C-alpha cells in the first residue's frame, strides 16, 4: 500500500541556477560537494510522474 505522491516541482530551477552561477564567489568549505549536489538537482528532468494501472 502507498501514501500520497507529490506531483509538484521539487526545486526552484531559477534559484538553483543562480546558486550555481554565484557559488564561486562564496567562501565555503564544501564548495565542490555543493556544486555536485546542485548540478544533479539542476539536471533532474521536469517530467510529471505517471503510471499505467494495468502494469502495476
């Protein structure tokens, strides 16, 4: 059995892109890791979740 499914966007793509554009100017100890996470978030597909009932 399952629960509710979130169908809306998980991230604000504009905000993520702005962070990636400006991250080099920030003094952060985990800059490489943060760039990696933000890059993965930025590359996520913005496709709606769907399923076919007869294939479950």
